[in-house]
C-alpha cells in the first residue's frame, strides 16, 4: 500500500484526468479501481509476483527459483496462483483486470497510465 510504483502510477493516472478509488473492496483488493468502468489495476512487486528473473537477467523463472529456499519458492508460487484466481474471479464478475510489474511502472509510469486510459475510454463507451 502506497509503494513508490503505486504513487507514480496514481500521479500519472490523475494527470490524465482519471479518477480512481484505492484499495477497493473487490477480489484481491486492487490498488486502483474505476468503479463505473469496472477496471481493476494492480501494481505487482517483481519479487513477490514472480518477475524477478527478468530483472536479474536469468534465462527463466525456473532458473530464478532454483536459487531460493523452499519457503520463498512456495511463497512466490502461491502468490502467482492467487493472482490467477483473483483475475478469474474479477473477470467472472465483469471486471477488466490490468496488472503491471513494479519494474514496468518504474520504467514508464506514464506509458502504464496511458494503457489504463485507453482501456478506460473503450469501456466507458460500451
């Protein structure tokens, strides 16, 4: 909650005129929600959600996991599985789910916000 990536993305969403709710009470507790358009946005930490291998230059997620203790391996795998369940639940309830890894937001929060803006514009019309 209120991590740097969340603050950066929130600022860019706001700059584009998008008004959101934070930590909305929906499956998975999305970081940003656009209630009327039914869009749920998550800012996923690279380590916690299985993207660390990309940042560290590993060849695969499996290679990254080999370096972890069993505890951390299981924790991250469970997080990924939970993310999938949350996505399915939200989609089943008519939500559009958007997920960004923290590294993607750090690279360009503006680009991430523009993707949300495009999705928001399309869903508002329907």
